């Protein structure tokens, strides 16, 4: 009978088992979800943005902004 130290074979460890199981699980999830992702059109995923203001701007002096300015003035 040979000793594992003499042959260079490492004994199995729990850490290696769990790393392998996690990798296999992640691969299984990726394989099963990949066909579903390919069917989703890109335009449905990206929300449409509101049109920009015609006269420029878009900034408004709200109460939140006023409180921020009050905290920055010493």
C-alpha cells in the first residue's frame, strides 16, 4: 500500500468540494437562463428617457437643493 505523501496525490478536501459544487451550480444557472435572455429584445430592457427641455436647463431650485446649499455655506 502506498502513502499519499509519497505519490504526490493530495487528499480530497471539503473546500475543494464546495468550490466545485458552487462552480457547477453557477454554470447550470448560466446555461438555463441564457436562452431566456436571448429572446428578450434590447429595446424592452432599456427604459425610455423623457425628452430634454426645449429651452435647455432642466435644473430646478427645489427644497432639497436649497437645504444642500444651506449646509455648504459656513
